[in-house]
């Protein structure tokens, strides 16, 4: 059975092998294919931040002063490990920090930014305060590339307060965003950098005028004055007269449009027209001077406003003030856009208040002082409410300027409006005949010309002292409106000089330099000087009284100070009246409170000092001494009633009282500390008694009750004016003073 099964299996296997051979022969042969090869594939690894070089720093000290330039440097690159070329963008955000007067602490120095890798020129955005370099593909392994630019510190903020400002730089590409680098510096006004005023140094001998040094050609200012949906106006100031072309377009590499001003001038404004709404534009300024020297600016960028036209603000009002003096206002009936005129001395602060008729879409309002030399001051005005802005301004160097407001709205429009002409002049100076040496404390008395009467009349309603005295530089700072004036100037030892002058827009219409000649000394001159001094002192006193009477705040301060003084005087007269020292007033009060509670016998050792005639003796020194060691445990003095007391804190059964006073014999006695009665002490004169002389001090003490009564009357008036809360502390002090007096009177009886 097993043998037959095995044969069957062999037969089946043979048949299968035969069929396989037949099918293999019938199948077509495979066609020859391509040759097989081994291929290696490598994945691209993106670069990391550590593959790039980026550093930002500045030269010099961290503290900068006014008008000082600061050099900044950026070092950048891509290491070989980056593996690929990268398109890098480097942006500097220069500081938008402001001084308390809302002016920027630093500004960009035009033309100071260097070109980047691939000779790329930076693009400056003066509105967003950025400098941007868009670099071409930079091969890996390109290292230690350098960028440089400059910022200049503000020279208009003269406060000594130290201010902090920050500048940062960033680098990005299509793969990584590197961490920002930021630097922090401080600004502080330095008096040492200020040009000194006139001194008594004699003038040097005349020398031939030196050959003028040519002024290099550079841009002092480039600013966008207006931006609308379809146009922009650019103001340009150069160091020398030039012709100017502005090339502009929608790409920094294709500035296909241009505007031109062929006039050879230093200050000009050019209109960029044909712009598209809501579009970013780029521009570059090219200037040539009379010698055909060409100057090319940075590339700048700005964005036009949206299609909405700028909103025209009706009934806009503004007012210029300095202290309490109103310098200029358009509130009176006249055209709002008509420019007025201001005249101010150098280094004078003044304020601009600007009000819109209705709540506006304005997002920022700037006040700008400028002339043909560029922008003197730019201040971001502070918004008080939906309609009102204020800006603090300050005059600087002499010259004629224009004051403008620059409005920015929420649609991107920028509108400039000229408000006034500003003429800055030197203040009145009083000098000796050499025109150099200042005269200190010279008296300058001003008169103004009355057109109606045709006479000069003394100025008696001004917001300044008239007459005034010159300072250490011989100067008097007056703020006067344009008009005709007369100055009468005198000084001790000098002849009086009277001079007429005019303040206005014309040449020479400014404050005068007054020269005084020396005068010989005589009694009449001395009498005149003393009479004038008395007259001025009386006027100043009367003016001060008038100011107090018309100022509620000053009245409140005077009333409060007077009441405090009266209460303090009451306490002082009480000490004089009772011979109780200031330091003993509180213990005296506490002791008599204990007397009212009838627990003073256990808590105090007390008594009276009198002489042989049983008259109380004041100012007697009473010492409590440890009778074993001789240590002084406490001491006090008797009052005018001869009374004294010690707080009984002695931890011994007995103390020794030592009683001394000049002209009296010293006395010692042992007193038990548990004694609950008054200790009488009698002192005897060491020599014949001297008569007591009633001095002014004692006479003053007799006025105590009168002063205390006046304090209560004044507090009642104070209560009516200021209420209970402000009057209560004064009532408490007077009540304490009254309590001291009542305790003293009770003890006296």
C-alpha cells in the first residue's frame, strides 16, 4: 500500500515538470531593457539663524549731548554652513522717543547711510522712521559686510533732565528671522556746549578778513509737506543754492517719473503729481550747484492717501501764548489761513493751542518751525480732547522763520498749514560804551506809544516787572507785541539814557543795545538812586499784594500760611507766658490729663519750687538721681508756677532730687517713689535778690490770650471758605493750645 502511494506521487511530479517545460518554451523571450544604475539622493537642509552673522553697535559714549552726531555700524554675513544663497533684508528702526516738549530726541542725518552688499542703496522712511536695505542674493561664505549711518541729537530741548532713547536693527530672509539687536543711550543737555554770552574781554586788534572757506554741498532737510491720494509735496533744503530734480516711481529700481525746479535756491518745494491712491512710492532727490557739483540723496518712500479726499476742517482756531501774554490769535474775525506775525527774544518758551471746530479724523498734529536753512524744531502736539491740541515750542537762534502745523488723518492724508511768521531777536542788552562790557542791575523802564494821544505812556499792566533789572549778562528779557516803545535806562555810576525803538518785521525793528556812559559821583546822583530804589521797592510790594488779591490760589496759600503762623505763634507765646519749654509741652499736657483722671499720684513724682517768701520760682533744674550710684535718671525744669513733674518709672524705692538755679543755694532731698503727695521745695537766695525786670519777651507772653482768640476767629473764617475737612487740623491744634492754657490756669489757682 505504501509502495503504490509513493509511485503515485512520483508520477504526479513528473507530469508537472513536463507541463512547465512546455509553457517555458511557448512564452516569448523578454526584450532587452535599460541598464540598471545606483542613484544617490541628498535632501536640502534650510539654514539656521546661527548660520548668519549680524551685529549692531555704535561708536563713542552712551551719553550724548545736543547737536552731537552718533555713528552706528552693522556687521552682517552668511557663513559657509548656510549652504545656499539668501535674499536678506536689514531694517533699522531709529528712535521715535521724544523729549518732554514732544520733540524727537534724535533725527536721521540725510545721506549718511552707506550702500549694502551688491551696491544696494538704502530706502529711508521719515514717517515710520526706518532705514531699509533689500540685499540681492548673497552667496554663503560672504562674511563681515558693513553698513553705516548717523543720527544727530536734538539741540532744542534745554532741560538738564537725562532722557533715554533706543534704536534697534533687524535682519530677515526667506528662511530665518534673526533676533533684533537694540541699543539704549541717554541724552542730556550740556551747558558747556552752549556758546557763552558777552564778556568783558577787550576786542582783539583788527586783522584782515580771512578767505571764506567753501561750504560743502549737502542736504539739510528733506520733508514731505503734504500727501493726498494723487499728489505729494516735498520740501528740500540744501547747504548751497542748487537746482533740483526729484525722480520717483512705484519701485526703488525704476524711478521713471520726475519733477524739477530749475531755480538756483537753497529752499524749494516740488510737487509730485499723477500718483495712484493708496500706493507706495519711492523717490530720490538730485541737486546741482552753480559749479555743476551733483548731490544725490538717499532713496525715500511714502504711501499716498486712500481715494477719500482730505477732510477740510472749518473754523479752526489757534492761539500763541508765552506765560500770561497772548502773542497771536485768529479768534478775531479774519481769514483762518492768513499768516500772522510773532516777535520773541531768543531762548524763550511759548505755547501753541490749536482747536478744531468739530471732532476731526486727525490722528497726529505737529508744530514745525522752519526757514530756508531747514527745520529748526518739530514738535508732536499733545491731544487734550477730541478737538484741542497743544504744543510747547522754544525760540533758538536769531532769524526769521515760519510756523506751520502738519495734520495727518486716518486716510493717510498729510496737510501743512502756515500759521505765522516768527522773528527771533536778541533781548535788550545794557552795555558800557565799549559795546562789550555788560552792566549788571541796570534799571530799564519801558513806555509804549499811544497812537490816540501821540504820547509814550508807562507800561503798567504788563505781565512782567516794569521797571526791570539786567542780569549778569546785562540782559533784560521782555515779551512785547509789535509796536513802538521807549526805554529809559539808568544805573548807579552811569548817566541815564533814553532810547526809542520799534518792534516789527522790518530790518532793524528789534530790541536795542543800550550803551551807558560813566558819570561822576555826587550827592544828587546818590539821592536820585536811593529815591528810585525806594520807588521801585514800593511798586513791587503793591504789585505783589495786587497779584495775591486777584489770584485765588495765591490767596489760599497766603491764608493757609498765615493761619499756620498764627497757631505756631500761639504755642510760642504760651511757652513764654508759662516758662514751659517746647519739649515739655506734651508731657505737661499728658500729666494734667492724668490729674483729671486722678491717677497722677501713682504715676508721677511732682511738686513745686518756691523761695523763702513762698513765691514760685521758674526755670529751676530738678534732677532725679539714683542715691547710690549718682546716675541722673531724669531731669526737668519748673514752669512759671514753680511746678515740675516726673513720670514715675523708677524701679527703686527712693530717688534723690537735686534742685539748682543760678543765684540760689543748691538743695538735695531723698524722696520715696511711692509718695502720693506733692513735694514742696524751698530754695534760698545765695546772695541778695535782684529786682525782676520785665523784658520784651515777658511782655510778649502777655499777648497769648489775644493771639489764641484771633486764631479761633481766623479758623471760623477758614471754615466758611474751605470747609470742615481742611479746617479740622487747625482746630485741633488750637484746641490743644487752649487745653494747655486751661490746665495752667487751674494749676495756678
